[in-house]
C-alpha cells in the first residue's frame, strides 16, 4: 500500500486530502509539524508522495527540502508566495480543490508504480 504524507497547518486541507486518499486505499498520514514528519520517516521509511503546504516553516527546513528533492512532492502554495519554492513534481496555487490534489497524487503514484 502506498504511503502519502500530507503536511499542512490547514487542518481542513489536511483532513480532506487524507480522507480522499484513504477512500482510494492509500495510507495517508497527516502532519502539521516538521517534527512529526521526521518521526514518521524515522519509523516507517520514505513515503511514495508528499503533499506539502508551502509555508516558510516547512519549506525553510532543510529536512523538508531534502525530502522534496528525494520523492515526488506536490506543493500547495498561496497566490502571493512569500517563500522560495523548491523544485517539486507539482505546484498547485490556492484556491485549490481537493479533487485537483488527488488527481496529481494519483498521477505520481501511477508513475512510481510503472517505474
């Protein structure tokens, strides 16, 4: 079963994306801090995909930056970006629909499975 980390302070975004992914049979883990991400990686290895809210507290952390470089990542960014966005598999700008995020996650999971 693929694992997707959903890293966001916005609990509505985090909960909605997790619920949709779980309906698809994906093990979706929601986190709202870098420390939670670090613990999840230490206990379970690298996820298949990450969905990350593009906040300075997340993208400014070298551990998150390393993960975004290592695994497919989707960044959810505000229209007025006040943080430097690292290269990622996809950037989706707010306002965002959960369905749009799920389509991107599905595509990334399909590529991983095919590769």
